[in-house]
C-alpha cells in the first residue's frame, strides 16, 4: 500500500487558506471607500 503524502496535503491546505484570505482581503477592499486605493494611485503617479 502506498504511503500517504502528508506534505502534499499540507501544501494544498496552505494554498487553499491563502486563496481564501486573498479573496477576503479583496472583498474588504471592495467594500471600503476608495480613499486608500486612490492614495496608492497618487504615490505611483508621483513616482512616474
């Protein structure tokens, strides 16, 4: 019988968790007013 690959399972869980956290972060940013996002855009336009 094959030995279970726990490292693979752990990596898959970590990737899934990171994806969920990123989706949650995006959802939070979408629900907030655009003030922080506009601040980031002005910084990048100053650099350009």
